[in-house]
C-alpha cells in the first residue's frame, strides 16, 4: 500500500477513535427499534421508548430517541446510561439535545447519577454533592419545561471536581438559532469517594398520549481542553456567525417597556426606541434611539442579557464594541461598559490593580464622558483581558467614523478567576436637555483570540476616499465626483471652474469655481459634468439582485485601473482591480446589503464615470 495513503488512513482512524473516546457515551448502538440498547437502559415501558429516523437540530436525517407515554402518571421514555469510570478531581460536562412536542404536560428531566457503594444513608454512599456541600441524593441539573414546544434545545450540565469551592453554576439550556443560553441550570460536584457516573435524560409524569419528547446526541466527557467547544456542538462554527456572541436579530422597529429580547431598556420606555436610519457608511439599518425625558437620571440605552463565556471562562480575553452618535448638545454623559459575574469581591480588575482612582470596581466602564464631536458616528471598542494578564497598556479606543482614526484611548480591564458571564452596556445618563438624542448601532461581544473581526472591517471605511463637489454662480451643485486613487483626484472641469491645491472656493472673474471636501453629502444624486469626454456603456440589470454586467459599445476606450463601489454617502465598500483593459466585466454584489450604491469607473481615454445602482 502507498505509504502516504497508509499514513492518512491511520491518522483518520486515530482521529476517529480519539473523538469517540472523548465522549464516554457510545451512541453507535442506537439502531431503529424500541426498548433499551447497549449502554442505555430505557426509562419507562418498552412501548414508550423507540428510535427512529428524524430531523436532527441541524436539519439532517439522524436516528433520534423518541420518548412517548402510556397515560400513566409515571416514567414516560428516555434512558439511564451505564456507569462510567471518572476522575473525581476533574470537571465533567454532560450534554443532550431535547425537543418536546404537542403539550407541556409532565416534565423533562436531565441529570446524572452517583455511584452508591452501599445502602447506608451516610455521606460516602451518596457521592454527588451540591455546590454548598450538601448531599445530592437524586441529582438533576434541570427539571421543567423547555422554553418552546417543537424546537430543539441543547442542555449542558457540569459536575465539578471534589476540590471545587465555588457556588457558581455554569450549566445552561442553549437556543441553537441564536447560540445563546436561555435558561441557567444547576451544577454539582464530586465527593472524595466518587468513582463512577452515569447520564440520564427522560420525560416523566406526562399523561397526554399525544405528547412526544425527542433526544439526540447525548455526551459525557471530561473538561480538559480537548472537549469540543460549545459553539461546535451548537453547529455555529463554520457559519457566518461573525464571532459576535451578542444577538441583535430581535431588534424591531418601535418601543416597549422591556426593550427587546436580550436587551433591557436603560431608562423609561419613552426614552428607548428602535428606528430606521443611516449608519456611519450611509446604509439604512435599525438604530437604537435614546431620547432624554428631562430627568437627571437614565436617558436611554441598554443592559444586555447575561452571556456565558466559554469554559474555562476567565482564560479568554473579550472585546466589546458599539457605534454611538450624539446629537444637539453635550448635556449628560455617554457610558460604554460591561458587567462581569463571578464570586470574586472584584469581578473586574483594572490593569494596574489600583482601585483607588475608580469608584465602581464592580460597575466597570471603558468610557464615560462626551464624544469628541456631535452629529458624528464613533466606534467605541473596549477590552477585558484574561485572568493573569500582565500587560498594562490599554488597547481600547474610540475611532472616528469618517476618517477611521483613533481619537481617544479607553480603559481596559481583566477578569477575576471566577467570572463566567458578562453583559454589554451602553447608554446616555443625566441628560436634562429634551432635544438631545443618542443613537447606537451594531453592538458586539466577541472573543479577542485572533478570530475576531479586524477593526478595519468593523470600521468599513476608507479614509482616503473623498467626494469633490463643484458649483455654479447660483450655488447649485454641478458635479459630484468620487476620488479614491492617486492620479484620479480631480474631475476634468470646464475652463470656467478650477480647483486649487487647497481645494477651497476661489473667485475668478466673479465666478465661484469649486470646493473640495472629504465630508460626503448623503442622498444627493450623482451628476457628471457635461464637458467630460463622452463614453458609451450599459450597466444591467439595474436594479439587481446581485450580478451586474458592464458592457462598452465604443471602440477607442476600455475599462481600466479599477472599478470602485461606494455607498450613497461616499464610503468605499469594494474595489475590483482590472489587470488588463477590457470592454466588458461582470460584478457580483450578492453579499452586499440592499440599498443604493455608486459604481465609479475609469476608462483608458482618461474619462471617469459614476453611475447609481440599486441592490434589491
């Protein structure tokens, strides 16, 4: 056999065996049929336990364990696994997917079971303990009803090592659509004599014979850094999840007294609203709008829901960010911060360890003050480093939404070693001017582990991109010209109008000639100067769902250099280099948001043209 092929086969077999060995539960015994199978003893009657092909949480066809019921008020389907040997100094993670259908009669159970060395009711016979040290004679991570019927949820429970001395539980029920924890559940720990453990999940006390509970992919594994990340189990890795673990998909137009799902209002309902408006690059999007009601207190914004960090929780740095724009006045203050939850006296620690100059060590803010300018978008970025981080330099910054430049340094923090959850906070406070409004856009929480979006992608602007405007005697705009590349920084203007080196207005024989500016004017239509050399081309289809063709009909010129696509406010969002002059090209903008864009084209005869297109 070819040696290279043999190595590949051996590596695959080894990888498969290690993956299987990581999970103590072997579900390869799940075959279509009913009753118990090897490794899984049925809960309830054989008629209440079956395995059949069905749709798993990821939309694939898989073998599912189906729990039914026989109308008796007792066990109704599920399993108790075999006992498995464990190391009582280590933490173990239990996982199972559940979906309940038809009704919420009865209850779902998810737990573990201790190894009992005898029948006497003493400490050493009941070897699963509650976190406070009490005996857990019948340990369940969770008992109850899932948040919604007919929907898959992933349940995760932890049993900690015997030396675990915290009362903090990390387990939870996860929504696979959003990737967020929607229910907190109870953790346990081992007693010094624990040597074995089993997994159990079932339906109980359901008397509605139309009800069904489905189970999928149970796991029991040591938490040692080799276990799959929760994101992998949820199926989020490899998707366009963009590393943001803060879910804004529930932002809807309007206001409510409780905010929106995963975001709690800061201030009254009247001070919080979601409205359509333009972000920093002129795209139409939902903005969170806070408006002061005149009181000297909270004036709008949010505290997000709590987000569980990956285990071990405090070992990963986290980056927080949000876009903010304040209008009208600098009354009040803008706040951008977070909360960390653990059992430390200080869950957030300044990098220098000095709390004396900081009045709220458990209420940390990256920024509290006035933004540099009114009526301008700024990107605020704050960092919380892992426990044990030894650096003292602050990485957090405020970035200008027009130029992309860093304009202010923010304060960094690091986690206490018990932190497991964080929340995002951004709001306006103590603003008594009722004409003031503060807008927010695109809040994010992401692990700063090298896989987070680069700051350049968050900014999505090109500081070298400019717009040039020229005017007639009456002050009417005659031309709007995009300028991004060296050598193409001014239009071919008529002799009666010219642009000086400074790009300022100047008068020549009583004529207002031109003005150059780097401040875009959103909403203005593109107007090309009639004195420019004429070229003939077709851009189709327009509007488009994604693909655009540009075709030239002249023979003495071709497309050259590059084609640049700008938003309606003049921000460069895509550049397509043209290596060889051509008379036709096809562009694909399927991945760009719906809206109005401008295509800026260069031709071999020196002509430049800008055309408006609409992306459906």
